[in-house]
């Protein structure tokens, strides 16, 4: 069994990868600025200790700034020197709709490294509706500027399973997997499925794109806000509806449906709602 470094190991994707690897008997070290394994993209003095003894590394882009290629190149050079053999990068499907997208430059760096590499390009996560971005407000509203556009949302557990497989199995080296669910739904359809399973009053509210971008700009740097706004535009106008079979290719099984995810997630939400308070 091997030792794997999961950058962003406390995040939505990272913590699930840790669970998959640990269940398979591997050592998975969750690295973050505040984690047990200290790693900071903006402090290179934290890198060598984190990389030591590592078979493979899972890469997510820094949360601050919008330049990814240079830090990826610097880290992968150190990783190769430290004897790391594999790198798995979380990219994004739909990024092609953003001119000059820096994620693609980072992908090129990973492909050009001396490590065996795998790149994952998932669509929007199902879990964005429960863990981030669109989590319902107190009034049950899920607000987003997606209109009636359809998106083949993907289950993060599928993404994590593919990442764990790519880290541990050399057959995935040199592959770029586009990961989506098996059907494209509107935001309203997904919210309705989740509401039915959770037994809660939830509703989708289609936000005005310009208003929503102004809200994003107040919360994020201008470049990242514009990036997200263009991704939403690709959903609204139907450019991102296509299905991808990366989950089937990598795991040999179909991707999880939104209905399956909603049943699992809704049951958890229902249990939280009836749990006694302290």
C-alpha cells in the first residue's frame, strides 16, 4: 500500500478521496493551510515536507489568485525530485467556454511534467446544491443565473472514486477524463428532486445574470467572478448539455444519477432536520 498527498484534502472533493484511499488500505494525507499536513500554495517552504514519501499527489488549483501554471510547474518539479510518481489534477469541463482560461495552462504543465498524469474534467457537482454555491437559504430558495438551461451534474463521490483509481492504478496514466452524470437536468428539476427526498420546501429562483455577477464580484476577485459568470452563461444557452462517459471509462460502471444522489442526500438532510438539538 502507498502514501498519497491530497492537496485540498479538507475540501469537498479532497476529503472524499481520502475516504476512498483509506478504505482501500492506503495512507492518504490531507494537506491544507490549516490541516495536519501543512501545505500552502503561496509558501513554498511547506512543500517539501508535504511531498516527502509520497507515491502520488492530487492537485487542485489555488483558491487565491488566478495564475495556476507557475505554481503547478514549481510544485511538480519538486515532486519529481522527491520521487513522486503520479499526479492527478482536478480541472473542469466547461472551462473551454472561458477565453484565456488559466486552468488549461495548468493542464499543459501537468501533461509536460515527468510524472504519470491523469486529468479530471467534471461538470458542476450535485453537491454544490448542499455544500456550496447554491445551498438553500433559510427560505428554501436556491438562487442561480442558470435560467432553464440543462447541465449533466456529476456526483462528487464519482469524481472522488475516479481520482482514487487514477492515483493508485497506472492504467489511468495519460488519460483526460470528462466526468458528468448520465442526464442533463435544469436547476429547477434538480432542486425539485432534492426537495422531494428531503421533505423540505425548496425552490429554484432564476437570478438576473448581471445582478448575480455583481454579487459575485462583491464576494470574489473580479477575474474569478467573471469566470463563473461565463460558466453560467454556457448553461443558460445550452452549450454545456452534452453527456460525458468518463466515469464509465474509468470505473467500468455508470455514473450516479441525480435521482440516486438526491435520495442519498435527501435522507441525510431529513435526518438532520429531525435530530435533537443540544
